[in-house]
C-alpha cells in the first residue's frame, strides 16, 4: 500500500472509532518505511522486530534488538518531540509488535541465525526478563506453530515460531521467571524504556 493510501486509511479508521464511541483505543500500523510521515498520524509506533531475519547469532539477538528498537523506533519519536517543542521526551510510544525465534525447519538458517529449539530457549531467557526490567513493551511471536503458513506464504520457517507446537503442547523450553506489571482492563498506559546510553 502506498503511503497516502495508508495515511488515509488510518485517519478514516480513527474517525470511525471516535464516532463509534471508542476514541481511547489506539490505532497504528507496523509499516515503518515512512516513519517520519506516519508518527504524527498513528497513536504509537509498532514494529515487528526479528533478529532472526537480521541474521544475528542468537546470543547477540537481545542486544541487537535493544539497539534496533532505539535506532529505528524510539529515536524518531524523540526527534519529533524535539521538533514539536512540547517538552516531551517522546512524541509517541513505541512497541515491539513481534519478536520471537523459529524452531525449524532444520537447515533453514539466515546467515548466523539458526532455527532450533535451543535457540528459541536462549532468546526467551536473554530477552524477556531484560525487556521487562527495561520496560520495553513487546508481544512475543507467537503462541503456537502454524503449519498452514507453509502453503500460504511459501516460507517453511513461518510455520514454526510457536512457544507451543501445533497441538498446543508447550515446547521443551525453560519459560523465564521474572516479574512483569500486570495489565488492568481499561489501562492503556504504555511503558517506555529509557533511551540507550542511560541504562546500566
């Protein structure tokens, strides 16, 4: 979709939400190629951040993600806030709308990024607790394996991103044990991490 069409779609949908009595529900897109033009229109910045497709070693994936999130998603909102001169640190909140690691198929690596159960476990346990501590908002991708994606997208790796297998059985991973603030219905607050360089 071209940028003018996407902007019109966002504006029209936000207007329809207001008319329906839901002005508090945020509207956004995961399109980031024209972020400077989109930030003023959307309510937050969403980005599907996948260190796997960047070809990173899984041991480096969490750190790669912090840097990417800051450079691509968080920093542009800080720049806009300065341009608007409204005394804000960020003009809009930024969220990692997808992060995860595939467990298969074997032999389908992207450079140094290898799909495997072991590597899913490593990313889970190097990213999740650190993200919670840093207050980086994210959605883990995804709940369970989706075999139908193989024929739909002609991409076998798309089928194996689940924490659970296709039969909804938890894969052999060590789930992180760390605190995250509980969400309360009606709470639309989105925590934001301190910019890189200010963290320990």
